[in-house]
C-alpha cells in the first residue's frame, strides 16, 4: 500500500465533525493521547482501526488513506472526472467515474493522463448515418496498436470500443451531447479530444 492515513487528515476530519480528541478516542476505544500522537505524526493508527476510524469520521477508507474527500458536486449525476486505467500485464481496461484506488494482476494502477494527439495519433472524425465514425491511421500489430476508443459524454454516458491487434483502428458512436473522446496507444499512452455535435456537424 503506497498511502497510509496522515495525522493532518485525521485532525481535519475530526474538527469538521466537531469532535474533540477525547470524543474520537472514546468512539474508537483508545486514549486521547493516542489520537494526539496520530495527529502530530508521532504515531499511526493500527491497521485494525482503519475501518472503524473511517466510519467514525464519516468517510470511505480509500478517502481516508488518500487524505482527499471524493465529493460529487454534480447533483444531476453527470460525470465530473472520468478516470481510465490500463493494466500493463493483462491489458484490462477499467473506467471509474472519479478518483479510485485500482489494482489489477497485483499491480496498483495510476489513472492515465491524456495528452493532445500528435500527427502519428490523429483521429479522423466523420458522420455516417447519424453516427460519428472514428478512424486512425496507426499500426495495429501485436507490439504496437490502438487498444480502445471511448466516448464520455456530459450526459453521464460512457462507451468503449475494444480494439485488437491486426484489426481496424475504428469505432462508431451515436453522439447526442458534448463529451470527450479517448483513445489508447500501447506504446504512447492515452490521448483525448473534446467534441460536440454542433462543432462536428455545424447544426
């Protein structure tokens, strides 16, 4: 595990709830001195206390470990931040609607950071039968290929087309709102491009 709960996070969350060190200690059946040691960095909560501590502080265990609250401010349930993860061992593709602690094949996966496409990874877009048809002129061999093309929309929809070596680097999506296209190169990582139906069709 790369992260462990910090004293600063415990103090911030405790004070947010209006709890004293003694009150928090009582709920966890530890001493106030123990809580003080956590908050000043002179000690750490035992691993057996992490889940009870998260429950008392009204936060999830991943949030407690990262020290960051995951807050969905969009009450319409739209996606605020979509994150994509690709396992370097099995090639598994994982989509999360926000920050998450993801692992696959025993490896902790960082979220992919998308870049603007260069000339070698440019995406061609055109409309066919009311669908957006996407193509790339890119190698599709076993060592170097486009792994997937995906669309995340402002309406909270996420669609992904998995691609395979020796196949075609193409996908089709019915686009009904603005969103972001993502595509992943096995050698060069994740690329993205924002789109809207208006900008692509002029209507």
